[in-house]
C-alpha cells in the first residue's frame, strides 16, 4: 500500500523540537527526509538522560529520517548542499533569521537553482518584525501567547502563571508548519513554482488562544466567566484515589450527570466535588461512562502506553534502534483507509547515511566522498 508523500524529498536543517517534529511527521507520511547535521551532531542528540548514548527525545523526534553530516561553513559543503537542493522538493530550516542568507543559502539564492523549491523557515518570532532577531524556545512562545497566565489563573487566581510540562510551544507550531508545507505542495501543482513559508512559534501559539477574542469583546478572561457564570461541570476534580476530568456543559449531558448523583439539578460545582472525592476513580469512570457523560481518569505518562484503548488504536509504535534497542514511542495518530502512515526507520546514527546519499542521489564516487571527508566538508 503506498504512502501519502511517496516521491517527496525533504531536506531537514532543523534542531531541538520544533523543526524535527515537523519533519518527523512528514517522514511518517512517506516523504524521504534527509536530516543534515554538522559533523559534531545537533544538540538534541545529547539531551539527557542518555540511554546507551542516545537521547530518548532525539530518538522520537528524528525517526523516519535518513541522516548525513555536512559542514555548511565549508565551501565544498555548501556545494554539496546546493546539489541536494536541485533534486529536492522541500527545505525546512530553523536557523536564526538571516543566518541562511549569510551562508549564501537564503530563499532568493536557492530558488534560482530550484524554482520549485518550497522553503520553510521556522523561528520563534518570524522573519520580520521588531522581535525577529530574538532567540526562542517552547517556553518563550508559551509566555508570549497568554496560555501560561490563563492556566495559572484557572487553578490559583493569586498564584503564578503555569507552563505546560510538555513542549507545546514547539509541537503545535510544528503542526502549523506541516499544514503550510502540504498546502504549498498542493499549490505548486497549479503554479508550477515553490514559495517561502514563514512559520513563527509565537504566531502559531496565538492562533491557538480563542480567549483573546473573549477578552477583546468583553474585557473578561476565562477565569472571570468561570466565576461569574455557571455553565456546567467542566474541569479536573479530585477523586478518592486520584483525579478525573469531566465535561458536562449545561443541557442534556449535565442532566445525565445529575441523575448519577441522584439530585434534581446541579447548580454549583461543590456538590459534584463532594460526590467525586468520596469515590475511587475506577467507579467514577464506569458510572459516568455508562450514563454517557464525558469522563476520563488523569493518567500519568507511565500509564499511557498500558491503556487498552491506546493499544487497540495502534498508538504504541515499536522501533529497533542500534543504541536503545526496542523503543516504544507514540505512533502517527491519523488513520487513512487507502494509504499507510507509520514510522518506517529509527532515528539515524550521526552521519549514518552520508555516503549512501552522496553516491545514490548525487552520483558522487566513493573517492569523492573520502575527499570531502578529508577536506572537512562532511
């Protein structure tokens, strides 16, 4: 069965989480992703804890890719890179704005040698604007979009802002980058030309905050409306042995919840809190599921891969890696009826496919490869 992106070649000049997650998903969908690292390797390879020398984060974010090393500050390395650009569909890069131009590898330069190239520039604040030169990580994007203040206010109005422990300021922007790349590939079928895509972490995170519209129209924040209006039971609650979440907005679902609690009407959150705190999580989930009320236990990461539904949905992938051995990781989450999508190869060892790429794709001889190594270009 074919893969959706069979025949698409992507050059991956990204590091850490934002860019690698973007290109990983494209690789899962069948694109040939070539991860290009400096000869010493990208920093995420060494992010602790290491398992037999491999970072768990690197193993996940860089699966479904081939790997090569290339020194882009070396004249011969730049030539090799341009040769790869000529035969590729997409370039994804996450250097600071202006860095690729200084290397002679900016969009205007590369489009001359491949007018069909889709050039995706990933950064914290974008390629333009007063903050464009600022550096960024996930937590910077979380801080700038308002989600940290919203989360903190919900659970303790007088407490500090709270960031999510997982790097959503990297992972969500990666999804928007994929949307942009796939849209540009589709547009190219009509126009015959590529284009540049500017994806900023802060821009994409702001797009995920509908509460900005609430505030612009009413001057209120979600915590204000939560206190001011009773709109149902929606949130996390303590049980006798853990935590559960319940989503029962006003209407039929809230009426079902009232029947479970054996009350005529639920008009405040305290009556639900008391009922939940007196019962174990398993009982709560079973009773509310039976009553058709949205509910779930709050799982720890140590429980996720053991859940029978997660397993049945095929969300646990198993890849064999030379360093870490058999490694469990999240599978690609979308199911297609006519095409396969799944991780195909484990994350590459540093420079693992350099010779293969240069000889198979570019027609270099083994002597050429050795010369490039000797020169310090690889």
